[in-house]
C-alpha cells in the first residue's frame, strides 16, 4: 500500500532543529537494541505526522509502516488528535488538512485514482468530462472520509493518510431515485464502519445503511413521524415549530423582504459538500442521525425506534441567518450566524431535554470584536466538531473567508491563519473531522 507524503505548508527552508538531531541520534544509538515489537509499539504512539518524518531515520524504521503487527499496535492507541479535511472549489492534486496537534496546515499528496477512472473501471460508466464525475467529500468518521460522485452518485471511501480507497456497491434502486437529505458515517469499531443515508420527502422519510463488514446495503427502513414537544429559542416562532414538528409543514418555502430590500427564500442553499450535512450521536443507547431540512429546522431520525421528528425552530422564519448542525462530546449542537441591532454574532446552542424546559439554550458565543465585521457580508457558516471540546467553523461569502476554532469548555475563540498555496491564500468552503490513522481500512 503506497503511503501519502505529508508536507507542512510552512517555509521549505530547512532550519536547524535540535529535536530532529536527537531523534537521529536515538535512531543510531539505541535503535539496534530495540526488538521489533518494542520498536513498533514506541513508533505507534507518535503523532501521525511525526511518524512519517521518523521514517527517514533508517531503512528499518521506514519498513515499519508496512508491518501488519505495527498496524495492530496502532489500533491500541485509543484516540488521536483530529485533522480537519478541508473542502475547496478548485481541483488541486493535493488534499489539505489542518493538524490540531501541531496547529498548522499540511498537504497530502492525493493518491486516489483519477475521479473519472474510478467511475469508469468500477461502475461501467464512461464520460469525457472528469468534472461530471468529481468526487466531493460528504462524510467522515474514524480515520476515513467518504466521497460521492457528482455525476453518478457513487460512493468512494478513502483513508486520506495512506491513500487507500475503494468504491462502495451501488445503492438500492429505491434509494437512487429519491432525494437524499443526509449522509452520515459511523465507525462502529476500528475494523468496520457504516454509511447512513436519509432519503425521501417530508414526512415520508426512509433510511438506507451500508455496512462495511457485510459489504452490502441493508434493506431500506421507513420512518414514522413522531411529534416533538418543545419551545423555540428566545425570539423564535412557536407556531412555526409546532407545525414543523408534526412533519407536515416544516419544509415549505416562504419568501420575505430583508432589511436591505432583497427577496429572500427560507429554503437553504448550501455548498455541494454540505448539502447532506448531518451527524450521528448515541443517546440512551439509541443511534440518532441529525440533519437540517431545506427550511433550516433540525430533524432527528432515531434508527432504533425507526421514527423521526423536527426540533422547534431556532429563529423566526423571516430572519436571515446561517445554520449548521454538529456533533461534539457525543451530543448534537447547532451553530447559528445571525444579525441583530446592526451587528453579527455566532452562537452555539444545545437543546435542553428536561421535561419542564424543552427549549434551545445558548452555550457559547463569539466575542463581538471577532464577529462584528461579518455584519452585512451575507456569509454562510459550515461547521464540524472534533469529538471532544472543539469546533471548527468555516465562514464564507464573496466578501469574507475566515476559519475559527471554538473551545466549548472555555468559550475560547481563535482565528486560524490563512493557508497559502502557490503563494496565494486558499479559501475553503467547509471541513470534515477525522483521526489520522494509518491502520484504518477502507
């Protein structure tokens, strides 16, 4: 299996590094005294990018990556600091990630087969335009990222670190002919994963699940509508939320005039990679997939009870705002960019499940100095949780492009530096969080 070359996006000039010299000295002084098992266990605990740099120490260290016992040792590492797989419009031959352990950008040389070549060889579909069959990332979990072809709708699962990839079997015919609302991925173990699709039209939703262990799609499950009880967030419209909760009227498109006199539609226009934005969380032992309806309400699908319902609306339908749903610390959160009193703010909300208080509660907000310049920019936010206490937010419009990190425990907000490609800052639409695991199998 060919490994991807990891390059940091910092200056290419070599700097004298005492730590690197220490690693080299260690390699030549004690490396011969380590048996293979112990060496592999030591190297398995290195951060992924550090391991790739250490491969240049000697041939023995370089050969470790191909060892089956080394991959088993890597599986014993419970968690790794996440990387954020960045999504951009242009067709680079490299994937770009943000490494949270080292707080810097990295380039991953793209070893996946050419987009139209994969489709042609495995799906029997030929095309003269690679753009028609572009693979865009749509979900991620564990050490894997799932891509979907914009032309054929085929799914491709890839390990961004090693470059290993394979196309999944075709979806059931019943699912292919329906509108897909959500695509989420869940790694049930280090050896298997599931891809979950929610399709249909409200209130007639269905779920299709692919299981890698069986290498097939399970039988489609029809979901029953379950009425939700709750109140909208402060300033929200309870009438709208109660109608949506019944599953019948929450997805209708309404039009209104904004403060600037523009005609605005309530249906959400999302970037291609985030139009299936959804997350999976386990609540009371039950697996639930959350996604945004086209009108901006949060829909929850209980995969165990085979039911769904819509949460109360966050803000009145006539408000202009951008919204995204994320999973963090095993629970569903909602991030909202909105404007009020001539300024803008980004707020993180959690839904209170207490019987007497079923409503949205704010848990974090950007400092005014950080979000005020977003006012009037008509920006869209796309967010992703890293599974612990951190969120990444991509804020984009024709006038602004920013990337923020939020620490929910401290309500600390930091802005990430620009990522330079060929001397120019690169703009990203969204991101997907994954663990850089060499041993993750597609």
